[in-house]
C-alpha cells in the first residue's frame, strides 16, 4: 500500500500447537492482498510487539475469552475480538470455521480482516441485502443473514 503505515505482529500462543510461520504466512496473505486493508495503507509486520499498533494473536478459546473480557466482551469460548490492542483470534474458530463458508481459507481471511478492521477503527455493519456479498465488518461468524460469505474489505465481485 501507499497510505499510512500500520505496524502489526503475528503471535501464536504455545497452547494452540499451530506452526507460527504458517499462521504468519496466512495472516500476511490475508492482509497484503489488494482486496484487503493494504489497498490504502502500508502494512508492515514487525517482530517486536512494542512497535506494533495491532497485535494479531491466535490463542486458545480460554485465552481469547480473557483478552476479550478485558474490553468487556463475552466471546463465550467461540468468538474472536478486538480488545483495543489485540486482534484476538480464537484457535477453535481458526480450525473449525463457521457455517456458510465453503472453505477454511476464506473463513481465515475473513477472521483476520474483520478483527484487523476493528484495529483500524471500523465498526460492525449489517448485510445490505439478500444475496449481496457480506461486508467484511459484518459479524459473519454469527451468521450471514442472507449475504454471501466474504473475507475481503474490498472484494472484487
């Protein structure tokens, strides 16, 4: 991107058992695509959390519940959140996806872009109409409400 610089980290809790390099590659692929937030920002992955504006962390459900609870959010062991510093991704969802998504890669792209979008100041939105592409800031993990699953802030369709 060519817009304002946003530094982020990708962190994987040891309790998850996921390969940190593989998770980081998936997060980069989701964020650095022209359909993503990189369209109008310069995104930079850094290793030092103190240099990051957004810390993307894949963690077990209990850890996500604690991180989200700090922001007054109840993720019930199944949801992810933005808590003001962390885009806390629930590892159970990372592995299971959500109803309405045809493949896990699309769901993971959505999950990353949705929580990262909160870190950029974006709020939730609703499905605009039946059959429409779901906006990435719609809570698609809770259902599609007639929309079609989508992982991108700027989908090409």
